[in-house]
């Protein structure tokens, strides 16, 4: 059992009808994607063709920040605001789509971009799944 799952299981109040499995999956996907994007940006900076990876690095940095923030917002349940949560999830899905698309452009040449693109796709889908379950 993951730490996110353990924390959700020990929350003393009702989660307000949020699908706990989708919430857990989204929290985990957000933090995994943030790490992948941070590592991919760093790897891009180490490439000989770094000048051609400027947009990828920027997309990675933006996506990492949005995913990290989304994971933290989703980890807080007291005083839950459905409208804010939905907006944060939409922003995260958009950041993941943009970064995933950009990394996919470099995936054949750079394995770190392929791995990052996959993490972005998983996180985008987890955000969309959670949005759908919010109603």
C-alpha cells in the first residue's frame, strides 16, 4: 500500500463522495510526473543539442510545478472546494498534455523524453478520470 493510500485511509472525516481510488491514483501520478519532468529537464540541459530543447525544458519545468502543486492540493481535504479542485485538475491535465506532446517530439532521439512523455500521458489521464468522477 502506498503512502498516499495509507493517508487517505486514515483521514478522520468523509472525503465528500470523492472516488478514493481515483484520488489516490491522481495524487501518485502527479508526484511521479513532477519527478519525471524535473529529471527530463535536467537531462535535456545535459544534451549536446540543448539549444534545440529549450521548449522541452520550459514545458518540463512548467509541468513539474503544476503537477507538484496539484498533488499537494489533492492531498488536502479539510474545507474541500470542488470548483478549485476542478480548476487545478484542468490546469494539470493541460500542462501534462502540452509537455507530453513536446517530449514526444524528441522521444525517438532522447529516451528521457520518451519516459517523461509517458508519465505526462498517465498523469493527464488520471486528472481527467478524477474530474469525471467529481460530477
